[in-house]
């Protein structure tokens, strides 16, 4: 699935001239795990699963910030976006990637 949503953001420098300049649209891809939360209901999306370590990394996206939820089919990811993501991953040294039990990682099983 793809969740299109508006994230909180932080910036320094001048303020945008138009209100739209404050929006930070994000596309999150993953597996729908449910709607959770007591104070703010949120969509929970598993972003990646590490089978050997039996952990998954997830996003919690407040429903009020969701613009659209799309069930994906083969070919739905824009090839230009996929190419750019692939280039970034291939160009990032392995030591820069972090894993662990913090930052949205969850053990399962």
C-alpha cells in the first residue's frame, strides 16, 4: 500500500511566501498493520521486514494527516522514483545504515 500524508517538518531560514510552502507531502510504502492509538488514531504501516532477525520497521501516521491510501499493483511505483531511490541506496556506504530496537523497529514471533 502507499499512504500519502503530510508530515511535520523543521526548517531554518526564511518563512515560505505561500501557505502551501509549509506542507511536507510524504509517500510511505508498506504493509497495512491496522489503526491504533488512544489519543490520536493512526495508520500503522510495516515498511520492511527482516526475516532472519524476526523484526520489522514501522511508521505510525496520524489519520488526520493522511491524504490518500492506495492499494498497489505491479508497476504502480513511478519508475523515475524507483530509479532515484535505487541510486541513493547504491551510493550510501553500508556503515551509514542503522538497525536496532529503537526508531520504529519491532521484534515479532
